[in-house]
C-alpha cells in the first residue's frame, strides 16, 4: 500500500448503554495500529432494521486514516466487537457493538469476507446521515452522492442525540 487511506466506519449498538459503547469504540478506533481518528459524526437513535422486538439502535460514523490493508482493518473491527461482547445470534438482532467498514478510500472490494462499499449504505439513513455530518459533499466510489441517496432512503425514525 502507498500511504494512509481514509476509511469510514459505521458504528451501532442497542445493548448495555449504547452511547457508552459507541463512545468507547471511537476511542478504541483512534488507538488501532497505524491508524488515526480524523472525525466522528453525531450519534443518532434509530428504529431497528431487523426484528422489531428489540431496543432502538444508536448509530454513528467515524472517519479514520489508516495504513492497515482493508482485511486487516476488518480483523481489528471484529476484534473490537468481540471485546465489547458481540454475539452473532440473530441476523440484524440486538448487539452490544456493530462496526462496519463502509468505505475504504475510493476502492471497490469484493472478497469472501468483505464488500466495500458496504452493500447496505444506500438504504440506511442511519449510515448516510452520519456520513454527511462529516463530509456534506460525499460521493461514493460508484459516483452516487450520499445526499442523493439519503433523499430516497427509507426512514428509520432518526433522532440526533447529544454527544455530551
């Protein structure tokens, strides 16, 4: 790799004090090897995408600069999830921490373990709105604008939360 890459990380939690889970995760992202935190979005409360018999989620996005290759970064994200007690029991079910690699520079990656840009970006206002908090003119590697996608995105009852 030739130097650092900007990577966008989606964060979500709906168990065990979600705001605290995300705040700690942001600190931990900033501490990853060969990685630096550049920005973070507001946090948002949103309705669950999957089963509705679970608490609302808190979501946000972090922008990092990293020298880690994409799959090594994915490994680090999954380790952080496990450190937060993440259990993968129900698809789209409740979780202590969910970290998604949304964008990795302008790269488009498709492997057995990783798809970037994240395939759910276009239909998740709880991802698009925080992305736009950080970069209002963000254009995805496929040429689509994040603001254009947000305009046609399903509504998950987003409510911006205080960072303090």
